[in-house]
C-alpha cells in the first residue's frame, strides 16, 4: 500500500447551534487550522498491525498505541480511553469496508495545527481524514461513532463557508459567499473552556423540544445573517440568535455572563459555555484585544485570518 497524506480543516458553527440537529439551516466555517494524517507501511513490523502516533501542535506526542487489526484489539497504549475510541472508529470503518482486515503493517501519524482544548474538531478532522484514506462515507463514520449533526465533517472537507442542513436525515452541503463589508470588524475569541459536544447535544435533547416554527425561524435567521448589509444589522441579528438559543436552553448568553460593558456584540459558536466566541467591534484591533485581555481572554484572532476562503 502506498503512503497516504491528507489535511482536513477545523470547524466553527456561526449559526443554528443545536437547532441544526433538528433540520435548521446553519452557516458553518472551515478553519485554516486542522489536522494532518500520514500513513506509511512498516516492513519490519508484523502484518496486520497499526502503530499509532498522535502529535500536538508543537509536534510532541500526546498519544501512542499499537493495535492488532484481525482480530481487532489493543496491544499497547499510553491512554486506554483514547485507544478504545480508535478501536470504535476502526470497527465502524470495517462495517463499511470489509477489506479493512487485509491491511499490512502500518504506521499512522496525526498532527494537529491547534491545541486540543480549542474545540476546533480534533475528532471530526480525524474521522474525515481516515474516511479519505479508506474511501468510506465520512458522515456514516461519524454517526456510527461520535454522533452529532455532522456539520463538522462537512467543514473538514470544505474550502470556504458552507450552508449545512439535515433533510430527512441526509446532509445537504452548499458552498456560499460570506464576505461582508465589515469582515475586518469581526474577531474570534477563545473562551478558555473546551466543551464536550456530546454533552451539549445531550443537554439540548433533554431540555429542548424544537418545534417546526422554531427551526424555520432559525433557518430564516441564518439566511438573514448571511446577507446582512452592514455591521449594525449583523449585530442585531446575532443578538436575536443568542436570545433564541438562550431561551431554549435556559442558559445566559455569553454577553450577559462576561461582556455587558462591551461596545460590540458577542456570540457563542457551537457548544455554549466554552470554545470560541464571535465578537464584533467598531474600535481598533488593539483596543478590542486590550478589552478582552482585560477580561481574562487572551487568545484573540481576526476572523479573516483564521477562516478558509479569505
């Protein structure tokens, strides 16, 4: 088997968090930062084994393991939970591709472009990369393992902003243009508390009964946000979006929690309570960064520097 290399993109969900699960139209953004996957044969190792190595953004190993392919089992690992997760992924690949058991001895290395705690898609970028390697359906691979709406899988393979929607359980992905005239007044701020997406989904499903009217309202709001002609309109729309999700989850908005004295508007991205936030600002980049750093949020990026397609 020849060597294989790929790079898949991280993800940000700009609109319809949670409600995307029930069919709302979502605006999603692939990030330049993602994950690399490299696969190569090892002649000195026994056929049907996988030597796995995961590197962080600094190039340092954070997980290593040795697997037997058939029958599939963990021979050695530095973290049992992570190794068991990979076994689950391998089993899901095997369900789609029966020739999976015929693998030679392999060394598989992953390398992240971002810190794992940032919540940009450590799992989704891996699943998308492995699906490319084995030529299986990445959406089915996600649903057979981690679950979720799969917008992150769509982002992993996208080259720019996308509109994403589940219709009758099937992912509909459409490239779109999101390049508003106020793009330089948008920032991404790391909240410093990585969220468990599966826990967020569980809470949503427990607390929220999404009516068709609520899903339709969110779909219309996504379209309006995509077409916002100016910053004041955009800010009004994302404030409305925050209010809708806040009411549905019975959870305060990030603006209410941290930024009531902020001159712009902030919005949670993805699972509420952590990961990244969107911020708008009419002031200079230096003034904006000074404000957030003063609040204890030191990781800030210009929107256009980070998102694919700009």
